[in-house]
C-alpha cells in the first residue's frame, strides 16, 4: 500500500500537523517538530505531545508513516568545532523531541565539508555525530536524506550514504530517505525506464532497500545532473509524469511515507489524489494539477 502525504504546517503547535494532513487526504505526513531556522526550539509540553498522539491515532497515522525533519542549521560534518558541537547538541534535541511525540524517525541532510575537509573526513565526522546521538538516545532512527549535491553538500552520491551507514554502529537505527528531485539533479536518471531500473539497481547494490525508510516526491526544475536543488510540481518538471506513474506502481515503495515538498501547498490535495489515481493503471490517468 502506498502512503502518500506532504510536509504540513505546525502553525499553532505540533498537534495541528495530523489535522492538516487529514485535511488534504494524506495517508502520511512530515513536519518540523520545532523551528527549522533555530538551534534551539521551544519545548513541547506534555499536553501538546499527548494531543499530537491522540490526533495521530484518531486519523490513523502510525509512527511508520510520519517522517519529521530536523532544523536546517545542523551540519553533522562541520569543519568548525563550535558549529559541530552546536549541530550535535541540536540534533540530539531533535531526536528527543521525536521521542517525546512517540515518533520513530528523524530525517536529516547529512552535512557539508564547506571546502575545508575532504569528502572522506566529512563523511566520517557525520557518522561519528550520528553514533554520538544514537548512543545518547533511544528508539528513534536517523534517516539520511539524499541531496542534490549543491555547493559542498554530501549525500548526493549513493556511495556517500553507504559510507556513513557502514560506520554507524547501530544498524537498526539508521535509514535513508530518497528525494526524487535531489536524486535526479545529482545525476541519477530516474526519468527513462532504463535509467529508472539502473538507478534502483544501483541503490540496492550500494545501499540496500532494507535501509529505505521514506521518500520525498518532488519534480525537478533543473536538468539531469545539474547538482541544483529546485523542486517543481508533480509531473510539471524535468522528471515528468511518467516517472511518478512508474513509481506509484512499483511495490518496492509500499509501506513507507511518500512525502510531497512541491512548491505550491494549495495543490497538495490534488497532487496526492493524482498520484493515488495512477495506482493499478497501465497508462497515466487524469490531468495534472496546475499551479
């Protein structure tokens, strides 16, 4: 079964997230549990956490289909010792916030070398950061998001992700989220049928589907291999509708959260409906939502 949703607002508190997800017909959702642009967020009260859990139960959202995202300041591979310490402290806090909400996963961008460290040094530092956080916490899986490779960001090459996983001590608490826009911009040809098959064969051989915990469903404004991160509406970008039709009928992506981060949230309900309409269909069904 496909669990499609979107990264919904938490305006008014995290307990609003399941309400917002249900309102757009989502069967999964993502959220920020705190402020995405601050190192430290306001504490989640016990009452707010209980209301979040109650609403998730009410609307049928179990922790396996909820994929929270950490704040954007964190760089677990930072070459700056002060920023690295701040990142590690903030990441552990993000894990603990997920735990308080009864969630099982935390999605994050692996990190950047900032042209100071070598790729290997940075990847090793990221793995060390993850190990420190997992050792100091319980229950929550750290989910590495694949990146477009913009600037000095690592994680655009499947081999980067495999390197990190190899050095993480607790293999039961490490996973991967594949962002479709990022992956295409990184140079993996998901658009053509041959390229699609080659990419996922590569993923299985390099990382392994056993580590796949979720996906971000985004079309791409840029060309294959651009190494630029610019999300587009489903089917309206360089990936195109055929890719998403193919993905919706691929059982390897059942039973994980499939999360929209497309640029017009007013279309999420229609995009979710269009994606569900493709399941079981030989050809593309229905008109794409327009912005």
